[in-house]
C-alpha cells in the first residue's frame, strides 16, 4: 500500500462549462441526459464502464473505476457554456446533426434550457465563422473579467459546489508561443493592452484558472499550454490538461504504432487523409486553423517510434496528414491510412486502414471523463499539469523537460496507476514473476 491522498467527497453539484457549444459539446450533454434517463449507455467512457484491477491477479479485485474513485455522479452534473451563436443546446445539436431526432426529442426540454453565454470571439483566430453572439469589451483583460463573472453567476444560479471547464470551441489559427506567453506578468500586461498574441482560448483558460476552475483543452488551439498559464495553474493549485481530444485517426495511430514498435517492425511511411463535413471541418478549411490541427496530428509518431533509438527501423519516416472539408459527410468522417512497413531483411509490406468514424460520438465520452477526472484531481488538491490524463489527447501537456507520452497503452497504465496511487493501492507493474517463485 502507498499513502492515499486525502480526497474531498464530491458533495453537491458539478457544473461543466464549455467554451464552444457545437457538435462535441451538445453530443456530450445530450448523451449524459439520455444516459441519466436510462435511454442509452455511456459507451466509450472509461469513468462509467472501465474497470481497474487492484492487487494480485489471484485475488479477483476488479471494481469499476467509478466505484473505486469518488467521482461525481452523472445526476449531479449541470451544463453550460459560451458560443458565438445564440442557439440553445437543442438547436445547436439539431444543427450539428450528430444525433437522431428520436434521441434529441427525448431530452429536448433539458437541452432547450441550456443557452450559451456570449462568446469572447476574435475573427483573427477563427476566420470561417460569422459570429453573431459575442461580448463587447474595451480590453482583453475586461473580456476575461466578463468570463469570470459568467462563471460565478452560473455557479450561483445553478447552486453548484464545483465547476470545471472543457474547451470545445472551434480550432483557432496556429500561433507559436511568444513573449507575452512566457510569464504570467507578461501575459497579464498583454491582456491589459489587448495584445493580438492573446487568443480567445487563452482568455477562457485564464478566466477559469483565476476562478479556481480546473481546465481541459479539447481543441488543438494554443491555450493553457503556455508557460504563463501553467505558472498560473501552479500558483492557484488548479488542475490543467490538454490538448486536442484524441479521437479517430490519431487514436488508431497511437494504438497501431506501439504494436509495430513492440515487434521491431520498420516503418517507411504513413499517409493519412481525412474527409469531414461538419462545422469543425469548415473551420479547418481555413489554412491557419488547419495548421493547428496538422501540427497536433503529426507529432505523435515520432514520439512513439523514437527514431533516435531505432535508426534501422524509423530513421526516414514520411508522415503525411491531410484533412479535407467535404460537406456531404457532415459529422461522419472518413479516414484512410496507408502504412508502408518492412520486416525481416527489409522486405516491404503494407497496411490499409479505412475508418468510417463519427467524430463527436468519439469525443463526447472524453468530455465526460475529463470533467469527472479533473474534478477528482481538484478535490485531491492536484494542481498544475495533469500528465496522467494524456490518454485523452493528441498533444499531451507535460513539463518542458519531459517529452509527451503518446503510446495509448503507456498512457492507460499511467492513468490507472495514478488512480491506484491517489487511492492508496499498490501500483501494478505487470511483473508477475512472484506467481512462479
Ligand atoms: N470531434 C472530434 O473528434 C474532435 C477531436 C479532437 C478535437 N476536436 C476539437 O473540438 C472542437 C469542437 O469540435 P466540434 O466538432 O464540436 O466543432 P463545432 O464547430 O461543431 O463547434 C465549435 C463551436 O465553437 C463555437 N466557437 C467558435 N469560437 C468560439 C469562441 N471564441 N467562444 C465560444 N464559442 C466559440 C462555434 O460557434 C461552434 O458552435 C474543435 O476545435 C475540434 O477541432 C474535436
């Protein structure tokens, strides 16, 4: 046994606030409401369906994660957020076209009640949206103040004891970290003068952290993953994690690549292409937003395959990722992957993967898990970067001196061992020699 952390019990209601109430956010909210009514099952959610082995394999102690860790219950969740359009969650979900009418109508009342706050929006960061529901402010600092006020009033009006924020807003234009991002002092000065390097996503993240609200970034936009905001999260002792939900193609990539490496099979090239037709796809049709997504998708292979350690296998990989906006597909994305691999004596082979995915169906359970795990992290007083939640992200946040872990199986072990550690259970190494001695 290791020492358990003290975790405050999940008393009262938990609010989940989402900047961006589009396809992912509304599929998540509608899903939770359907599950609460017993009309659907939480498929894809580790917190709801996953189990965790405790102790020796001979002991058969395998509780559900939600029975092992003091997570908030689904009926204690409440939802809200911000959007650049005034549609309520029912209208937004209908527009997103992810869920069937029958599902939406079963939770119509619950969704109708959820109306977004006006967004902090900047067309320089999201060019493809003609926003109609936005705040006016004299400076970016004032924008942050207004968001903080929204958080406080949401909490009060809904009688919540805790709130978490999960960013589900459109992908913003790609930017590199720059001077205003490197220290909290510089960041706050930049907020004051409305420096163009401060994006709306950063303002939401800043507002959350200032309010002591744990923050997750589901988009590939640069947000809490800048030194200034990590400094703020550490200072405030608030959990922070990101970025870019790991769903379709990248999920498959981080399942496949560790397998090839485990068998020391070589890789010459990996060509990935996608077609998608939802609003996310439309936003990504802008070159600058597309760059954020492509950078996020490209980083995984190199980290998993470690060409510097395996020059014979992964020295010259051609890794190409393409995303194409194709309206007829809506939220049903199609991804094609071609892998040129090689085996014994260098003989070439190919693997083809054709994934007909549903983007928001894959992302919604991630929003749920992140909200529940961030809340537990907050109650366990685990401030700063939550690397153990890398499992859910394409570009996991880490300390600058650490490389991110992309291998889904290492990420899963890290997550489950973190749960064991905070609950004071033995960590599992999968050694197993002791059974045979
Ligand atoms: N669905 C997936 O599988 C998946 C995976 C990884 C990441 N993501 C990311 O999640 C985000 C949401 O995806 P989606 O499919 O729901 O997109 P969506 O276009 O349906 O929803 C995004 C919403 O954000 C709103 N918005 C834009 N700028 C805003 C701002 N400044 N403040 C508040 N709202 C704002 C838009 O009006 C829109 O309603 C995107 O960034 C996407 O790249 C999605």
